[in-house]
C-alpha cells in the first residue's frame, strides 16, 4: 500500500466512565429489544388463545398449555381430515394440558381415553 492511503490507527484509551456509559447504553438497547420481542410473543400467544377452543373463560392458559393445546388441536383436525370421520366421533382427553377447572375443546361423543390422548405417540 502506498503511504498516502495508509492512516495509522492511534491507540486511544477511553476513560473508564465513558466505557461504562457505552456499556449501559448497549444494555438499555438490548433490554428494549428483548422487551419488544416478549411483547410480540405474548401478543401472538394471546391471539392463539383466542382461536384454540377451550371452555375456560376464567383462567388464562399458560404459554406451554396454549402451545400444547394448539399442537393437539391441529393434530386432531388433521386426523379428522385424514380419516374422513365427523368430529363427533373424535375423542379428546387433554388431561396434561389443563388444570382441573379447565376443559378441552368441545367434541361430542366419547370423552374417555382415545386416539387423541397422545397424538402420533409424541412424548412431551
């Protein structure tokens, strides 16, 4: 490289206070991004709770309960489509997804143990 294009870097020592201020500013920005991410995630879970059928109107499903119920509900709908059976022939027991005051999405017919208890043999 030619001498005209080269500008040597001069080592500068930042004052400890300035370094701490930069660190605090970076943390504040990272915290704001994380807060926004969590607000978005919580909004998405609230929207999911609105469309996944559940009898309980008094207690909000937890995040994991919401995701498990949605997974089982999607599986149940896909089984209905795959088998061609009407929904009243489908049983669903979501004992792992609900507290004792909550009920799974409404289906007619047998509510005992059935094919939808453990969709596809999935271990949770």
